[in-house]
């Protein structure tokens, strides 16, 4: 650890969620005078979460302390950015808490730049499709006495918010293989996304999905057809076989659902 740095770690309560991608304007908690600026998570990109894989997006932010506090007295204060939806910043903090580890490096006696990672386990942090929405940005600040008793705790909500999206995945199958030139090729597949209530992947209905083709020896894909997924997420269409190449399905995503591109299926045309 560098000189002048401090590390903060908090154990999460059940249901905690601190994730996503955002750049937050100044958030100041009245009563502590501490300001937090330049919060960036996951490089400014939305966080797309599946059903089992833990994600640890990077977080950076700047803390500015009021007169009377110093970066040289790390035990005197704490700052925790977090996300919530529904309720108030204070109630959601008490109910959900914070989870993550960060380290702060002092720039001046009252300014520190902080970086670290957040920890997201969808099996315990995401409960239903309603969690795929815009989350508010909360900031909790705490002041402590010399003997580690909590003196003041305040909460603020920064302007803006961030979307949490459900991970999507697609499959593809083209048949028959091989196929005679000019004959009909049937391309099927499926589009599914994370179901956080069931902890599995379920079909995405009424999604606009592109069938794309790349000729053998080429590096570029072109869209051949656009289809709508069935009520179960099934994909199906037919095309005329002309040359050897690679077929795939591509879904652009929604505000609640991440984009998805299937693996490719190579077809030999004879």
C-alpha cells in the first residue's frame, strides 16, 4: 500500500447491491460536509448480470473533506457509494448495506482519489425482473469519534442513475449440412436471458433478432433477414444456399436486457 493511502471494506447485509456504470455529479451529505465527485463504475458502461457468475466491476471516485478532517486521520471518516431503487437513500442503506473494497490515495491533506472493485453475486443480490431497471446513486458518509464510536451518519442521492441489465445469450443451427447450392437452408436458434427469480435462463419473446452471414474468406458480416422471436424465444427462418460461410443470430438488446450474438455455424455449400 502506498504512503497516505487507506483501504475500506464493509461486509454486505443480505440483499445488498452496489454495481453498475455511472458518472455521478457531486453528492454531499449534509451534516458531515464530505463531498464525493467523479464516481465511475465499470468504465461508464451498463452492468449486465447473469444468473450465477460473480462480477467485480471497478469503481473510482474522489473524496473531499471539510475543514477539521484530514486524509492523515483515516479512522475519523468513511464514505460508501451504493445503488438502490425504491424507498429512500437512508432506508435502502440500512436495509441493503454496501459491499466492496476500495483504496484511497491522498492528493492533498483533504482530498483523496479512490479506486477499487465492487462485488455482485446475482444469486443473492438480484431477486426478480423488476431489478432490471434504473438504480439511484446513493452516498453514505460517516464520522467517527477517536474511540471508534459512530458520531454522525448521513445519506445523499446524486443526480442521475444507472441501468442494471439481464444477461442474454443466443444459439444457432443451420441445416442441412452440407447443402446443395440453390437449395433451402433452414436456420434455427433461441434467445434467452437471465431469470433472477428462477436462477436460470428463459426465452425472450417478441425480440427483433438479425440473421447474419459471413462468406468464407471474409471478415465482415451482413444482415440477411430480421425475425421476431416466438413466445418461448425460438428463432427460425429459411434462406437460399449460395456460398460457403458462417451463420449467426444477433440481438441488439434492450434497456433491461443485454445484447447477444450467437456462436457461428459454418455451412458447406456444394
